[in-house]
C-alpha cells in the first residue's frame, strides 16, 4: 500500500511540478519556434517537427504511466513501435 502512495505522489509531481514540466515545455517550445521559422518549401522539416511533437506527447504519457504503475507496459510499448501510419512509417519516427 505504501508503494502505491509513493507512486501516486511521484506521478502527481511529474504531472504538476514545474521541475518536471519545464523541460518538456521548453523542448516543445523549441520545436514550435523552429516550425514557425520554416520556409514554405521546407515541408519535410515541418512534417518531421510535427511527428516529433506527437512523439513527445506519447513519450510524456508513457513516462507518466511507468511512474504511476511502477513498470513498463511492454504490450503498449510494443504496440507503439509496431503500429504504422499511412506512409508505413513507424509512429516513433
């Protein structure tokens, strides 16, 4: 029971404490800033940044779930790796 309370408290810190949120926010802001300075012909750069932003959201949620549960949901992780998008690229690309 005590372990569950510790995990819950750690998860709350991870999701709410600026110490944990600021790095994610700064990286997202850097990607958005770079996207905003791309030229119209840099569609590949824009697409890559868009995928990275989506990946960050997935990684952030995944890390949160590992903190909350105390273990890696291997099936969920394998699903993320295996699932393909329309162009046949891995979602983690």
